C-alpha cells in the first residue's frame, strides 16, 4: 500500500488482531485434521496461545530490543512526566488570555454589541466548548505529544496528520510571532504615552520599513529561557500566567467599583441588534484560541488520563468567566460609544479620573503579554518532536532543544520583519481547520466497526457544511436551505457510533478518561461552527490557507512519505490499545 494511504493506527491494530485470530483458527484446523483426535484439539490451541519454544521467545526479545534501540535517542529527548494539573492549567490559561481581555472586549463593545458584549462571550464560549469537549476526550485517550497532530495520526492517517501539523504551526509559531510583534508595538506606545520618552529613542524602537526591534528582543529572550531548561521555563510560565489572571481580576473589580447601571441601558443597542451580538461572538471566539496548547505537552503530563481533560475544561471555565466578568465591568464603567476599541480598560479608567489604575493596567499588559510568546516557543518543539518520532521530519527535530532553537529562530525572524495585518485571517482559518480535524478524529475513534463508509460521510459533511456556510456569509439566507443536508449526513454518521453515545452519555470525567456527550452530534456541530467562522474571514486569508495546505501536501510527498518508518505505529507511544474501549495507551500510563 502506498505510504500516504496507510491506514490509521487503530484500524491496523484491529485488522492485525483479526489476522492473528484467523491464522490461529487455520492452524488449529490443520492440526485437528492431521491427528483426527478430538481430545488433542484443546491442547493444540493452548500450545498456540502459549508457545514453549525458547528460540521463538529469544527471537521476539531480540526484535523488541532492536526496535527500542532505533527509537531510544528520540524518546529520551522528551522530559519525563513532570507537569502537574496546576502547570497544565497555567499553560492553557496563559496561552489563551491575551488580546481577548485587553483588546477584543473594547472592540466588541464599541463596534458590535454594546452592553450585550457579555452575551457574545457566552455564545462564543459555548462554541469553543464544542471543540473543547473533543480535545478533552482525545487527550485522555491519546495522551501523547502533538495535540491534534497525534489524534489525526491515530484516527485518520499520515497525510491528514501532516497537514494538521502545518495548521498547528500557524497557531503556535506564527501566532506567537504576531503576539511578539503586537507586544513590541504596545511597548513603544506605552513608553511614548505613559513615560513620555523622547522621540529620538522612539525612532530607534520604530525604525520603519516594517522592522520591530522590540518583537525581536522578546522572541530572543523567550527562546533563551526555553533553552535554559524545562524547570525554569515552567516556573516563569506559572508565575506570569497568574500575574496576568490577577491583573484581569484587578481590572474587573475596579470596573465594578466604578460601575454605573445607566451605562447598561439599552442592553442591546438598536443599531446593533441580535446580528451585532452574533458578529461580536464571531470576533470573541478567537479569544478562546490557545486552550489546546495543553494537549501538545501531554507527553510530559502527570496522570494524563485525568489531568489533561480536567485542565482543558478548567481552562475554558476560567477563561470564559474572566471574559464575561471583564465585559460587564467595562461597559458598566464607561458608556459603550465612548469605549476605546484599542485600549478599553486603560481609557475607561482615565475617563473616571483613576489615572493610577490606567497606568497599572497598561503596564500590566506590557509585562504579562510575553507569556503567550513563551508558551508558543515551549509548545512548537513538542509538535516537531512528535513528527520526528513518526519519521515525517528529520530526527534532528526529535531533540527538544534543537526544535526550540529552530522554532525560536523562525519566530524571531517572523516577529521582526513580517507585518501580520494581512495574515490574521490566514492564521485564524488554519487554527479552525485543526479544530475541525480533531472533531473528525473523535468521530472516527468512536465508530463501531472497521469500514470506510464513515470517512466518506465525514467528507460529505465537511463539504456540505463549508459550502453552506460560505453561501450564508457571502450570498445570503438562501444558504439555510442547505442545512438539512448537513443534518441528514450527521444523522447517517450517528448510525456508525455506539448507541450509548446518544442519550445515555453524560458530561462527566470517566474513571479512565473524559467522555464527550452526544457523539457525533457535538463534534459535527463543532465542525459546522468552525466552518461558519472560517466563512467570516477574508477570501484572501482562505485562499492563502489553501495554498499553504497544498505546500504541506507537496512536502509530505517529497519527504514524509519517503522517510516515514511507521515507527509511530510500532513504538511504545502508540502500541497499546485498551481492549474494552479502544483507548490508545501511552508508555507511562497506568492501566486500571
């Protein structure tokens, strides 16, 4: 079979088990026919199941040792399981909270939803939870480094996984570069406005031609910190993440102290209406991107079957609560037409003559925003490690420090020289595609039997959902006439999933791992929402994403498919599958 058509791991394992059973039955039949003695049939079966041949056992042991030796160096490069639940939540919250609090709240309140901004956050939070539930279950079933890449590799195969890895690179590497560049601009503005620094010095920090020296500085510092050591970067991440949380709490409490109920009227401004709330929820959804960073460090998580799903759900709950509370406090502190769309809280504090709070808020944003850059440079090498472990990229990337150095250099170059104003939609679309592939992976992992009908139905659902959403966004309400087709395909997909996944399933932490309720309806709804969000982006961004994905496919055929060793299927990262529920067991997992 051609390498790019290799079957997903779980299908290979099931078919391999089936072949072993068939071989066993044939050998039993041959033995019984030769001896024609019924009383020896059971003994022959027992000898097949428990061979006593010492040479065979020795050969198997040598084969296992040879296989372990081939992958020893790569496995040793990943740190041992050292990330607690607190550390995982810190990574999730630190990687998620950023522009959502400091920029999006003001933008949505001023331009889209007014006092109803908190409703936009609730709607987008529910939409994020649809994909979040899929990540929560898969992180427990496949607690290995790589996040969506690992899930696609196990459930869908090599080529979808390779494309997914390229999409995740947009989320971690390019998004981190964009945040670094945004931080550089904020530092310059803060020095100019708050500290009244001379224009001569400002001209050094903003030399023009799209060059951003401060973005270069923060990228270099975070890269050196990651290269310094895992323990040090973990401590810095935990510290600055919770400093950021306390800053958000300070801003929110300060807003409630200055709260004026008259600013909340009307709750839904007539010039915006329900459409404005929906438009605000589309913008606010991007404030949730980053929670899946937790899944990329799954290979270093303590008790991953429990802590990974719990950290994802906890991250989404904390972030949603903070977003909603901050939105209410901001619009209560200042009338929505006067809120600054670029610097909501500092300007709102200034309008209430609380200058010290405005300065503290502006300074806090400058101090805490680099933690997003740090988390990006921590996560990207883990993705590269997973790909190198599977043979899809050179083994050099199997060393975490090598991957961190490579990612750090690229991030520094992008942050310093590439303006991201034209690439925001491109990056956002890529992240949503990764979310969609994760949702598909969960549906495939839940199927009842090995067949290819489900893949065809999923392809049809994705195609119909994308076309429907594009027509809704760019043509008009006629697109709603196509939604029954997507609903019908989702129902057909549900026929291949276990009956207990509908009706009897609940939102709870399973004794082994988190279970997503209402599969496949929750993943399918998440896919539809993701496509609707993609359809809201610019045609340029979507087109650029298609070109980017095409480059990924060409690179796969040029290198990945030739160098692929199927080591990822055979090594200890993916070798064990729970016989009861098909859960993929990582090497350090405790099977109960």
